[in-house]
């Protein structure tokens, strides 16, 4: 009876999730998994995953499910368990599995000052009301350690499903991706990753990280507020600063219109700078999945 109840609950949950994208190369089979990496992002609003053939350096799968309702650890665990991939693709023997998750519970420590033994001392500065495990992962391109908390139940579930996966939060992939792939130069750059209910913002000076944070952001008006606040606080000269966009934004939409009021040099991030996209993925807007694909450059 309990198994039936579990099946019905997972079926109802899966039906409530909207499959936004499902592209898998016809040539990809379970026997190819050993030469591939599985990249997963557990977002506030969606679950995304990609499969990368590390031998051919090309994309093999790109899938996104929209999450409906709360993104609490419990509901996120239930959403992951309800995915059909949990009984198929996620069980393949991949070369590596890398997982990132959206979180506000993190702090950065300069690499030269980071001491592993002090991990829980650093964690005291990360406010949290739930039981959490503390992890630290380097962001090599920025020469910093990202110390972050992850819900203990979620952490255990990910280990149970994926084994020895590399677990990061969203900052690792986003920062590593923009620094490694942003065209180096004297100009400063503001990079914004836009989603339905949140944004990530990073500022590069001479291709080095000067600022990063993640914010709740529900609409174009709030985006405008954060944009102006960054310009003022970071003393950005908009005439001499390029803008790069990733995430759920397209040229001409409300978010883009707010940004182009202040910036003339606007570019879109390109995930194909990281991994080749075969013809099957030609219709995908490559900046939409830039943070997910950037996981390929994290260790």
C-alpha cells in the first residue's frame, strides 16, 4: 500500500511539472555514459540537466523541467525522485556527475586565506534556520573558495541517487563560466543571469571578479532597481562597461529594455564557447543554459 501511495504521489508531482525542453541525441545510449559527464542544476524555478560527451566535446542531451510551487528542500527532493530519469538516465555509469543548486547560504574566502580546518568557523557567518551540511568548493578562475550550506536531507538524497557527485552551488558555475569565457580586455563588464524570480549579478574589472551576489527579483521594475543600485554602488561607468546576459532573457523583452536604457554594449553569453552544440540543438538559445553548461568547467 505504501508503494502505491508513493507511486501516486510521484505521478501527481510529475504531472504538475511542465517539461520545458527535452532534447537527447539519438546516438546516446547507456553504454556511452562512461565517456560522458552529467550536469544537473536544481534551481528555484526549474530542474535542468545536460549530458556532455567528453571525448567528442559535444552536447548530447539538454532537458529542463519547470518546478511548480515551493522550492523547499522537501519539495525539491520529491521533484527529483518523481523524474523518470531517476529510473533511467540518472542511473547510467557516467564519467562524472556535477550538481549545482540555487542558494543564498554562502560566503567567499580568498584562496590564500582559506584553511580547511576552519570550515565551520566560516560557516558561522552564513545564517540558517535549518539543519545543513557545510561544503567548500574552489572557484579556480576567481582564486576563491566558496563556502556554502546545503540542506542535510537534500545532500543525503543527492548522494543516495548520484553517488560521488561533485556538489556546488550556483555561484561556482556562473563565476567560473563568465571569467573563463568572457573576452579579456581593459573594459569592465557587468553580467546578469535572469530568471523568473531571481537574478545573479557579477562585475568583472580587467577580467577579475569584483562583485557577485544573487537576489530575489520578480519583475523588470525590481531588475531596474538592482541595476541602478549596482551602477551607483560599484561606481560603474556605463559608457565604458559591457553588459553580458544569460538565463531567461531575450532581446526586446521587458528586462532587456530596462538594461538597454543604460548600456549600449549588450552581449549574450554563449554556451557553445564551452562545448560544441550539434545540429539537433540549433534552436536552443545558448545563453539560456550558460550557467548549467558552465558546470563542465568546474571541479
